[in-house]
C-alpha cells in the first residue's frame, strides 16, 4: 500500500529548502519545477533537483518532481534532467486528458530504458486543475498503470471557474467529491489540494478532516508546518483500528458458522463492513499503528 498522507511542495530553485525537506516527516517531497520557480530560474532548478534526488530520499520520503505543464514547451527538458536514480515519480500539472498521461508514460518508458532504470519504476501523479481535468478524472486515472494518485489543484480550478476560494470551500465540494470517486474507481489514491491558510492550523485540520470523509487519503502541502497535522488526520485513530479489529474477528467467527450478517454492539455488520474494516487495518499497518497498543490516539511514521 502506498502511504502518501502528506506531499510537500519544495521550490526546486531553493537549495536550502530542498535540503530541509528531506529531514521532515512528509511521506513524499515534491521538488517543484513549475509554479514556484520563475522562468529565469528554470535551468538552475533543474540542476538543483537532479543533484538532490538521492539526498532528499535518504529521509525515507518518496521523491517526486513536478514538471512544467505539457503546453509550456518545458516539460521535455525537465524530464531529461530529472529522470535519474533516486526519483520515484513525476507530478503532472494541468492534466486534462488521458492523452496527457499516455504521452508522459511513453516518455518515461524511453528514459527508463535509456538510463537503465527499472521498468515502470516511475509513478505518475496527475493534478486536476481545471473543469476539463476534473470531468476527465477517471480516464486520466486509468490511462496508465503508472498513475498512483489523482491530485486536486483547487486554486487553479477556482480560477478556471471564475470563482473565489472561500474558507468554507463550498465551491470545491463537487470537484473534490468527483475526484475522490474517480480515484477510488480507478484504484488509486485521492490527494487533496493544499490549504492556502498557511498560519491557520484550525482551518487546515478542519479541511483535512472534511476531505478524508469524502475519501481522500492525503493532501498536497505548501508549508512544512502542515506536515504533522495532515499526517495525524490521515492516520486511523487507535479507536478506529480497535473497532475494525473487533469487526474482523467477530465477522470471521460468524462466517465459520455460516452466518452472513451479525449484530455487534447494537449495529448490523455484514460483508461490506467486514471488508471496510480489513481496509482500515491495512491502512493502519502502513501507517505503523499497532491496534493492540493504546498509547496515544495516533502514531505517525514516515513512509
């Protein structure tokens, strides 16, 4: 199971921030060549990112690189620089069609072969940032076996829709729900848009809890201070894990008796609840939460 609760953007032209990113508890570090890097610094960023891949990964985070969008004319050079040992995947911004993913996958296949990297070792994370991208979420998610997650870019989406972002996020509810459903149907992770309220941990936590309820399993981040809260929200609580363990054990015993449904603590439990409990236990194991321990509500562990 891929554990990408927190995916931290780090400007590719800032070596100090790159060096620090590898020491944080983010599950994934996204070294950025796109929005956070001015045009005049693109080549410098490519050099810094290429030379930092292995070092950043020593902190046990997955190392991803966000290249520039396909229509900029910069993405080919980005890939030539950064497809190197130490890279785990490419974040594709402004993804709007399955063709965008297929073109990237084909390019990665050639580069892996040329550079003697393991076949299909590099994942793709498309970011859906427009109305067209959101509507095409499922075709994008299923365009290649390399797609590991669908991510949402709420700022650019709101701009495309000509609406303002609000703390309540009503304008983002539908695209979030649609992306979460598309990701689940495709069998990949759903990763939410960054919280732009950098200094408001209350809003961050509320936002993360709300999208977790929609089916998201991680969040893009633009500030290191957000890592701890996001890791916490996207980890099962001890109570949730112990409840899931109880369901699995009780339903397993019932199945041996030929029963298809049981009552547990006053609630009906059937095979759907059983499978959901199994999924949660697998998630807890990936996080490093021991369901037999009750020391604290959550335990965070790097990927």
